[in-house]
C-alpha cells in the first residue's frame, strides 16, 4: 500500500506489544504543528489504521509522540516522579509520497530505539 505511514510499539522490557499506548502525529511547518492523527495502540501494539494515507500524506517533517510514562504506570511499572521518559517524540521526514513509511518504537522504562521499518 504506497503512500502511507504506520507505527507500532513493542515493550522490550516486558517482551510484548505495548497495547493501549497513546500517540499523536503532527505535521510540522516552521513553528506550527498540525495534528494529523491520534489514538491508542491495539492489542498488537499497532496503530489500528494508517496515520497517513495516500490522501493525507505530504512531504516534509513530522513529529510522532508516544505517552510512554502513562503506559508504564498503567502497567504497574515504577517510572519515578517525574519519570525519566515521559513523552517520547520522534521527528522524521517524509520525502517519497509513493512509499510506505513505518515507524516502530522499541520501548523500556529507561530507553527506546526506533528505525524506518517496512
């Protein structure tokens, strides 16, 4: 499916998908952020629908935010007050409008990693 963006979150500390984690996607234009999509991950840790589709995808910078402290607290994981990681923000660019962009987040209470997936 060309021209779309998807995401999923894996809880590497617990060895399972991060179900119920809140996320928001913003398109960035200078100092302005425009909300493009928001929701919660499903039982498989995935956004239930593409965050961008062929109708909504545009080239340029985007910001994807994940509510990681709230997720860990809901799971009973002590994260401190304030938490070391509260909201993880990933800033990336879309350049090819005919490609699938997949942004996975591998998460633990004190670290994370990401990459351009397939």
